[in-house]
């Protein structure tokens, strides 16, 4: 499964800093490697950067699953914030 998205182009922009702060160090590393300058690099470079950042070995499958998990976690948080904001309005 290939995930082709530009996270920096809107999705992350709508998140509050507190939401990103709740992510684990590994989750933040996965988001960082998926966005910005590393987003356009080959997967071998991304996996090497993740290994350097986390100190653990990374495979393409682990990276893909971690990215999917983090994106879903962030989607749920955005939905919860939207629901809370909607509930506040009369």
C-alpha cells in the first residue's frame, strides 16, 4: 500500500500544537520523516533517518504501518476537536 499525501499542505496546519505534543517521540519522528524535505527522499533515506532518530531498525512495512496509525490517531483527534467545538456552539 502506497501512501501518497502531502501532510504539510493542510492536515497538520489545522492541528493545534497541543495535539502534536501528545504524540510519542516515535510518532513525531514518523510525521517528521513524512513531511518537509524528507518527504521527497527515497524510502531508504527515510528509514535511515528514522533509525538515527529513534535508535531502532526500521523496515518499509513498519514505517508504513506507523504512518497509517499516526494519521488515523490525528484524524480522530481532529474529529474530536470539531465535535467539541460544535457542541460549544448553541
